[in-house]
């Protein structure tokens, strides 16, 4: 990697030193080094995980971008690639894993299912998009996205990281970063943040002309 | 329908034997026996012991709403091959109970749990009747016809215009919670004290098994998964350990339950084809194959000869791609991190190139149609396949073989680990490499031939020890046999059309039912379809080999070390898309 990428524009460096010295800002060097050593979490959900493996394998070779270090532990990972359908049964674990990741952390929603439910959106056990619970940085289209589009997604994430500014980053703020409350598997999945709304809706008097919203057939 | 009529004398014989219990049901598209639920066990025992129908392939339920009736359907086969024997049990919708067959056929265990979960049919004397795909506290039984999901729009597709007056209508906006959820009346999340998994831990403690160690240690429950690098997806094993020895194990599935069957019953017949790709996403062509032959049985059409050859070609390429990947990732589980898998993935990529060339997508091919395939294989792709089959793959498979098979670590980690005997494998309804590695030559391509497999020359591979090493070797053998099939296919493939008749968007499937099965890379992939003559299936069930192979997992793991559980799971080679559907 040349140092030119991190030089500030119009830096006047003597020609002899151009390959040894770089004049840059703290933001730039900080972002440059972070964006080129993104460690994804080794975390596959569904079909897209197979394409993620292919991306890491020899033909597409993720390591060209400094991302080959797949970490099974969330504590060591920078990017969570949500690769596949997010189900209600799995979302508590996904949120827990996200909470366990150390800052700075990024999320890529890989494929149609993780982005918005995809072909399975209407399913009763499917969360229509992982962004209902955790913040997503990059969405990748496709079902499943090809390895090329995953690479494109990761490069997009790199570009996003390069634009970050230390004083405004989430993880250097004085106040604590609030953890996302873990969704609970009740009679159906519920988000603790929505408790009041749920309680309000389920205690509403039933209007006669409206169809009943409760599940039709209990055990 | 010749293969379905082959067993008819037996149905009459059984009906004579149990005049009070069995009623033959004959109508167009269906021929089978209906058993009274109180005599189900006797009939099944006679079938198993006197007629050697020792292999219970699939159990599933059907909801006959609005009639007050639910059905449980059993598909029996002989492990020496031959057509099926189908039994039905009727029960009411209000209090559905059916005796459990787990005592006679342990392979029914997980399937009966699935029926309880999705239909609410209780199985008396089932050892561990808990929900399996959904969680314990979930409200309702989703596959009942009158149960509606939160994003319910209409009963069947194609839905009416989703863009009324040119504006997009999102399901989120029609739901009061702006999400895919619904709650019973009077439900208050603040008072919720339910605890996930309490029933499972209870059942593990209840089973109270002890190892025969002289030194007694405390039992420890360890959860492997659902996020674990070696579980091949979102699979969870709850293991009871004594020291490092596994005393008991429960597979916990459902983390990727994407409601394949509920969505499948809303879809039209053809709309299900791309969904089948996403079942076993490592072998989408095989899934297409199984689904299309099931529907073709009902439609009564046969594909033209060229299409049959193309289908077999694609299915065998899929098998190779899936098996090399399985071998590569078994090595991953043994600790050879990623290097063998890289070799395996390299070959898989070349096969995926062919799929991409013919179908347009690497993994989700959606290539088959009822009565053929969607488009012809171009000549230059044929050349690529030829090169792959005749030059590259045999060389590369030998290379893998040379690197791995005699490796000291592979042998010590795999030999004698995860043993299952042939009797146990049949009883647990295991299929595919698991069953054949125990010495049972049961391969549907030979046992109940479909497509053109009868005219092809290949051997059913078997190995005799039933351990992890044999499953590995068997997959190697099968790759070689697949190459043998492919060579014949490439030499013989005729010219001609690739689809019979005009391609149809709306298949007019007559009323009736059909159970079609193919030998997928992981075993018997079955589709059970009930049609009532409408454009959508009334019941759409997938008999997923990976799911049913898991029934025997606890048996394979008992007594092994905890590190071996990872290896054993790798050798069972599950794909979660198919396990959870």
C-alpha cells in the first residue's frame, strides 16, 4: 500500500521522501488503518453464509482487503455480516452478539432476507429485516448476493469508515453507549422497547366490524 | 402411476387382516389405507415385522379445514427397496390425538414433534413431546388452515394488486405493531415471566442418564450453538457432559425456520420452485428435481429425453459439489482450518460456473420446470462440463484422496467415532451417506428408480463400519460414481426439446396426492403434495433428509468426547435450510 492514499491533499513533500513520509491528519490515518483491517465475525445464518464462505475462499479472496481474519467471537470482531434470514427464534441471539461486540462496530445486512425479509417476509417466524432491531450500515441486494456484491458492500463500508470523524464518533462520546434490549420470545416475539404499545393494543376493546387481530387458534 | 399400483395387493391383504381397523380409501389420485387410531400400533407392528416395512420414511399431517378432521400420514418403505405403503390416521380438529410410533420406529420422534408444533396433534406416549421449530411459549399451531400469520394478506397467491392506486402497500403498515408480530388479547409484556428452554432442560434432567464411569463426576450442561463456528449454521446442541464424555445430547433446531410449508401452501405450484432452491442451498438442483418429479407424477407428464439427461447431469454435478464441500468442511471441523476447504471450494466454484451459465444464478438455480428444464444447455457449456468430468474432477478428487484419506490425524479422529449400526440407522430413518456407511445398500436411484437412472450403469456405494471415517470414504466413492454417471450422460445425451409441451405458468394439477422422492446428496429428499384441484397445493410437505438424519445424532454422540460431537455433526452433514425449512 502506498502512502499516497493517506496524504492530505496538496501536501508538499520533497520527491526523495515521498515513499517514506506521509503528511496526514489524525482522522485520516485512524480511518485508513481501521478500514483496511476489518475483522468480520464468523457468523452465518442461511444461504448467504455459503456465499460469504466463497468470498473468503481463494477465487474471490477477501484478504485482499485486509478482512480475511474471520473471528468466531464477537469480542474480537468489527463487522457483523448478517448473512441470511433472521428468524424470531434467532434474533435474541443476534442482538446479544451485537451487544457483545466491542466498539467500533458495523453491521452489514447481506441479502434480501437480512435487509427486509426477502422471499420469506410473510413467514410467521421471520423478522422482516435485521434493522428492526440493530442499526445497519450497508445493505447488499441479492438472493443470495454474489461474492462480488458482498465485496462491493464491504468496500462501501470501507468508504463509509473513511469519512468518519473522531470527535463525532459514537464510541468516543462521554455518555455510555446504550445496549439494545434483547427481544423476548413470548407468545410471539416482543421488543421490550415496544412494551407499552403492545399492552395498549392488546387491551383495546374489540370493534365489531373490524377483523380480530389475535391469533385464531390457540393450543 | 404404475409404481403406486404395485403394492395394491398388499393393501387388500392388510385390509383383510384387520377388517375392523383398516378401511381402504380409493379415489382419483389416491389409493391408500385409513387406520383407526386405536389400532395404529398393531397395524404398524404387523407391517414392520411380517411384511418387513422396516423403514418409516416420512410422517406428516394434513389439516382438512373446514371439515372437522386432521390426518396423519405415514409413508413406509422396505429398506431393501420397492414402492411405498401409505397409512392414514384421521383425528378430530378439537382434540387431536394419535398414538406415537416412536416405540416401533424411533425415526418418527422429531417428525412427530414437528407435527405437534405445527398442527397441534398430540402423540400419546411420545417420550419428549415439545415444540421443535418454534419456541415453547409460541401461541398457536401455524400450519392449521385457520391460523393466520401477522402479515396475512390473502389465502392464496397470486395476491391481488399489491400497489393499489399506484402506491406500494407494505405489510408493516397494516399491522398495529409495524412488525411481523401478533399477540393474544390481554397480553401484557411487562408481566411476562416465561423462560425460554425450560422444557428442554427439564426433559434432559428427566432422562437422567448416567455414564458407567467408575469415577463419578457432576453432570454439566453445555450449549454448543446456535452461534458456533462448527455447527454449520444456526444449529444448537445441548450436551450433558460427565467430565469430557457426552452422556446425553439434544439437537435444538428451528433457528432458521422460515415457514417454507406455510408459504408453500399460499404459493401456486410453480411459485414453489424457487423456494425449493432455498431448502438445501448447497444442492438446489436436487431439490428442484424432487419437487418437479412429484408434481409431474400428479400431472401425468414425462419430460423429453434430453431434459431427463440434463436433469441427471445437473443432479450429479450438484452431488459432487455438495460432497466435496462436505468433505472440506469435515476437515475444518477436525481442525485443519480452511486449507482442505479451499481445495474443495475451488472445484465447487467450477461447478457453480456451469450452473450460472445454464440457470443464471450460482446457487439458487430455479432451473427445473414441470415437464423439463427451463432452457437448453448451450454447446460451449457442454464442453466445459466435459472437460470438468473427464479431465479435471477425477484428477482433483484423487488429489484430495491422496492428501486426506491416509492422514494420521484424520484417521485417529474419525475411525470408530460416531458409530451407528445398520439396524439403528434404519430404525432412526436415516438415509443417504449415513445409512449407506453402515452397510445398507439403500439408494433411491436404485431402490425406487426415477428419471433415467435405471438405464445408467453405476454402483451403490457402501461401507461397513458406520463411523465418521466411513461416511467420509463413502462420499469419496459417491463422487467417483457420480463422475461415472456423468460420463455416460455426456456420451448419450440426445438432441431435442427440453420441455414437454408449452411452458406453463399455472400448472393445472388434478386433485389427489403424491409422494415423490429423489436421492439428494444428503439422503432421501421427499415431497408430499396434496392438491384439491385449485391452483395452490392444499398441503406441501418436505421430507428433509438432514432433519431426519438428526434423529440419530444423540445415539452417535453418546459416549464420545465433546470434541468428537463436532466431528460427528460434520459427518452427518446437515444443511440448516433443510433442517428447519
